[in-house]
C-alpha cells in the first residue's frame, strides 16, 4: 500500500520526500519533475538503477501520508 498513491514509490527513486501529499495528482506532478510526460506507463529502465535508493528512502518514512510498503515486495523479489 502507498499513501496517497503508487507514484510516491516512484518519486522515492529520485529523492527523499516526507512532506504530506494532498492527492494522487499532486504526487504525479512531483514525479513529472523527474519523469517529464509521466502518464502512468512505466519505462522501468528509468527507475531500475535507483531501486536501492528508493527502498532506503521508503524504509525511513513513518506511517501515514506519505508512506509506502512497495519496498517490501520489491525487496522480496530482488532476493529471489
């Protein structure tokens, strides 16, 4: 689960972000600063080399907005 949306997980690939995010559209706008033209279609090559940083940043977030547990799934998949 990600609060407020999955785009938070993607944003964490580029920067630490611990400020409240009003809604999904706001998260998309933040992400678009790093992924111009982001439209919910993913080019994983833009994120692949940043996964470890995103995992670290996501682990550092407290519960609430913003937060994400996507790192748990990704970390498990990386181990297999």
